């Protein structure tokens, strides 16, 4: 089953497509809403500060051993349980790079203080970077656009119009799968900032490009 998703130009910007099977990989992962991240780094104070944390996989949450964490001129390698420690020259928020074999390297900011968890994406089997670039950054042409994270609760409309050509109805099970995926995955990948509760099902979807609205339609070949 494959759904086409159209995302409006404002306030939700960009165009996306999502694949639905056993798992829905959703574009909300584009916006890094991790509490360990920041868009800018404030001034760093003096003195050494111990930073401890835990590296996990984004999709499954499993510990990532052997991950390399670079921050504030220091480097640490996570142990088998994903734990790491390093010392930086002061307190504040530092640019950091976290990477491991078979994972996508993540560049972010880490704030000193309480122990933290940093997640990095497993490229396979649930994710690959080319899909992320196409989905989140409109990278089909090879030119990556800036990240455009969703900042407001989107309205989802699931179009149950019969298949074109065959006039067959959309199975209830297929609709239920999409509804469940939205309501589970959207809060998961936005750390609870978006809920997916603004959802409507019908046969008269809003016009494409309607602000703040995501319309899900069906590929008749895949549904059959």
C-alpha cells in the first residue's frame, strides 16, 4: 500500500510522500525536536565539565556501542550499552558530532548538565538517507532544500474516494492502518509536540495546497 501525501505551502511547507507497510516512516523526523539539540550555541564558560550520555538507535531505541561522540574538542567512544563520558572546557551548549558504523552521522548541539540521550538513524532496514533527503528536503533533483520542520499541528484528511478506473471502495483495514500509524508515529517522531488528532476521513478532501493540511490518497494498483 502506498499513499501520496500533499503538504501545503503554509504554514506547513514542502512536499512529501510516505510509504506504508508494516511501518510508516513519517516526515516529521525532519525537524530535530530532540531536547538535546539547539539552533545556536550560547557562550561557553571556563573550567572543565563532565558530559555523560547514552547513544541509541532512532528507530528501535537499542543502545549503540562503538559510537564516536565528538564535542568541545573531546572525543569518546560509547560502550556496549551505549554509554559515554567526556570532558569539555566549560558549561553551555557545544556543537557535537555523533556517528557509528551502519548509522547516519548526526551533527547537533549538546548542552552540558543532566545525563542525556542522543539518537542516531539506522540506515537499514527501516531507513535510508536517500529517502530522507527526498522526503524531508525535496532532494529528487539533487539540490537539497533547507529543513522545514512542522511547528504547528497539521490537519490530516484521508480521502476514501473509490479507486479511479475500478470504482472499488478503499478497504476499512487500509484506512485503519493509516489512522493508527499517524496517531502513533507522529507523537513518537516529534517527541510529543504533535499528536495527529486533527484527522478527518471522507470523500471530499480540501483543495490541494490548503494551508496546514495533509491529504492522503491511494494508489489503485497497490491497493488491489
